[in-house]
C-alpha cells in the first residue's frame, strides 16, 4: 500500500464473523505492541472478549508476547460488563428476528434517500446549465478541437475558428454550418461547440 499521511503503509483489518462488521486501523509499522493496542482498543474495549481470533499467522500475531496477552485477557477482564450481566437469550433472539424483518424496510428507505439525493444533484446541475440555441441565419464561432489543430500551433493560437453561418438545424442542438466563403461543412455541429458571433 502506498505511504499515506503520517507515513502509514499498512492496515490491520478485523472482521466480525457473524455481522461482517469491519474495524480498520492504519499503521506506519507493524509491531507486537501495535497489534496488542489495536486488539485492546478496537475489540476488547468495544465488543468484549471474543470467542476466537483467526489470524493470517503473521509474525505479529504468532509470537510469545501476543499469546501471553491472549492468555491473560480473561483474567484481567473478570468483571463482566452490564450488557453481558443482563443478557437474556430469548430477548436477544426476539431482537434479532425483528432486525431481520426490518432489513427490507431499511433497504427501501436507503434506496429512496439515494434517489432523492440523485434528484437534488440533478436539479442543481440542471439549474446551472445555460442552453444554447441558434436559428437559421445566425453567425457562430466553432470551437477548435484538438484533432483540428496543426502541430506547429502553440498554446496562444485561437481556440475558435472563423465565423460560420447557420444554414440548417439537423435536430435540436445540432446545426449545419457554412463558412464565410460559402463552403458547407460536411457534418453538423453540436451547440456545445458553438458560440454566438456578434457582428
């Protein structure tokens, strides 16, 4: 992983097997002390003592110091937290069943919020768009595209070509043009690449 802010190059990731909840912590270096600190703060202090920790057997997990840490954790945390003391299997099962029933409703609500957000973004964008339309007989300048430029031209060369007369509308927003010397352009041009020429 490329170095980030604070020279962090590694990430330690823990995923709860049942809920798939992930905890991530960026690290500049991986040491036994950093792993112990992460396990203490992000697992034990937040979720209580886990039943099992499955690792990738990296040296920072598979060492004497970390095994001793794992062995002493239950002794250090003898006092059960309020949630563990007042745990009732039947109430927990009811709550889990209710949560599973409400999953679809939560998904629908999230989907509606997403649609509403996209609609607001679309309205904001559309309110800033200034549509351009021309009529037959108008004179316009045509934007010089990258493919139209000659290699010898520099950055100070003009960005717009000579004035052209609009001689037809092929479809809304697309115009047929004729140059000032009477030559008709081979294909129609989109209004995005045209701007009004004031004589």
